[in-house]
């Protein structure tokens, strides 16, 4: 029922920045907690960041805290991930997800198709 579409992925140099966006095709977007996950080649999918429905609670993986910022715009049905000071180890397919807070950090209900982020050295 909920469709999530990521955008903004691409190729960027180390120490550069990139902003990912996720558009949700649902009228009740403001009722969902949202999260970002990523999966690098040969590795398990890992949690990156999450934000609750109202946007007043945020969580970050230790590996990205201080570099990434999650935000949402409930009027536009979007959630974004601002990625600064990117490192080659950030290279992965990034997935947008939706669910309940805080279980969205481990078991989201809905997933986007993913967008590739490649950080070159």
C-alpha cells in the first residue's frame, strides 16, 4: 500500500556531500516513522538513521553520527538524508523504509527499491 521512491544517489568524491530523498505515496505519511538502511556489496543490510512521525526524535548509527542528518517534510511526504564528509566505506545501496517507532530501526514494514551511492577515493 505504501510506496517509497528514493532519489539523489550517485557518484561523489570522498569528503564530499550528497542528499538523498524519499517520496512516499501515502496520504497518512505523517503517521509513519521513517528510516534509512544501506547495504554494501557482500555485507548485511545495516541501519543508518531513523526519524519518528513528528520529526522530534532521531537516531543514527555510530558510523554516521555527526556526518549524516535525517529530516522529514510531512507537508511534502518526503524524508531526506543529508550526507556530509562522505567516506569510501559509505558506498552502498541506500534504502528508504517506513514503519513504527522505534521498531522501524530493525523491522520496517515498507521498503523502497534503493538508490546507489558510490564514494570514490
